[in-house]
C-alpha cells in the first residue's frame, strides 16, 4: 500500500475496496430499515366516531366464525400494511346524495354534438332535431301516454358496510363519491332510481304527476327506491332457489328537483297553470265568502236564540203575573160580585177608551146619545142628540 505524501496538501488516502463495500452495505441496510419502519408505521389508521372499518386481508375480509365481517369501531388501530391488508373506512352516519338526471338532461350538454350530427348527411334522422332530443334527452312516459321530464335526488346512508362493499365486484376508490362515473355502485343506484321513476310515471297521468299528486310523489318514489335496494335473484349454483342481494344502504329521502313538460308544450302547460291558478283563486274567494256568510248567519242565529229566550222568560213571567192577578180578582168576585163586576167594567172601559178620539154613550132603546172628546174632555162640551 502506498503511503500518502505528507508534503502534498489536502491529500486523502483511498479506502480499501473491502471498506467501501462495507460502508455501502451499511447505508443500504440503513435505508432498508427506514423503509421497513415507514412501511410498518403505515399500518396505523384512525376510525372516527361515525365510521366503521373493515379489514380485507389478501382479498378476504377478516370475519367471525359465522362468516360475518368483523367491524372495527372508532379509535386508533393497526393493520398489516399494504399489500397484505387493505382497510375500508366507511361512514355510517354521513348523508350521501345521488343526483339522477337521466330524464332531464340539459340541452347544452349535447348541443354541440347535435349541431355537428345534423350536418352529417348520412345520419339516419336527417334534419329532424326532435329525434336526437329524444335520444340524448329522454322523456318519461305517463299513464296517459304523455311525456315529461323529471330529475330527483336520492339521499341515503350506509347501513351495513360489508354489504355496501359487496354491492358490486370491482375495484373502487377508498373514499366514496356519489358523483363518480367510475364507481359502479353509482351506476347500480342510478339504474334502481331510474326504474323507480319509470314505474311511478307509468302509474299516473300527466296532469296528476305535474299537479295533483306532486306533493305525494317524493314519498312514493322513496318507497320504490327503498324496495329496489333489495334485489331479487337466484343462487348461482341453484337457479331454482330464490335469493336476495341487499345493497346495505338506507334511503333517507327522495326529492323531486325538476318536474316539467317538454319544451314543445311548455307554453300550453303554462297557460293551463295560469287558468288553474285563476280557478283556485275563485274557489278560495268563494270559500272565504261562504265562511264569512256562515259566520254571520251563526251570529244572527245566536242573537235570535238569545232574543227568543228573553221573550220566553218575559212571557212566562207575564203569564204568571196575570194568573196571580186573576186569582186575586176571582177571590174578590167571590166575596163581592157586583162591586167587582163594576170595577172590571170600569177598567175595561178605561182601557178601551184610553186611546179613542171620540166616544159615544148610548142606552139600549133610547134615541139620544152622549158624545165626548177624550182629548179635551169637559163637562160643558158634552153633546147630546140622536144617534147618527
């Protein structure tokens, strides 16, 4: 081995070949150790309070003896790192919303394609844009063969993470996105929702869908979509044996975000709506007038009843008073009939002549009479003479 020259500045003696190999080996082991540590540390994962995790090991879920996947509750957990284990963390409380626009496509989405397609002389539709609209913007057909556009939003949550993961057999992203076009679960849910829309539209006429039954339409659609979440099928090894495929989700609500007639009849339909609004206003005014008149009649009825009861009470009291008075007069008459008879005559005469303007007194069989004026009665004014 050559000794370094001490007179040469900054001279470095080269390492032996064995030492260089040992140093590279140590560096490689260091990096491998660091990589192994990072790989092992990557097995830690966090499950939130509203989430459930399922561990998939070499293509199979870690499960119980009954074959049910073992759910991992919230907290910090560890699994064997990829590619041995794969952890699916699924929220069981998050409200997910799927938009179903298959029967209400915006014309802007295919306007450029339609323009270029119509320019092609070899297209099978010629210059008929309506046929292309029917293809790219399909309608729903009502029970009366009318057509209409409908768009809905389906809100749901994952009820059973294992069933949800097994809904379709393909690879999908760890984080579910209801708007993803590559997740086949969305395609499956779209088909189920569209089938429910077709079923409901085919049961009702056009006017009922857009007007009469519009308030109850979301609940009807929710029932149909919920029923579609459990798919009737048959066992693969025994076609005669029925089976079910449960998608493991719960439908929370269905909202109708768009419900309209085709553009070709929109003006006519708007006129129908205006006429119906006028009719509803007239009916509302008539109902209001009827209620007002009914309230007024009920008030008059109560007033008449009160007045009648008051008159009844007064009449009964007067009758009792007259009866008592008659009893007193009868008692007097029984004691002194002549005096009582005369007093009664005087009272009767007074009552009769009290409002008379002129009075004639005549005795039977006599031709003379006495004429007096009650308003200006004076003895000197008494006139006598023959009856007129």
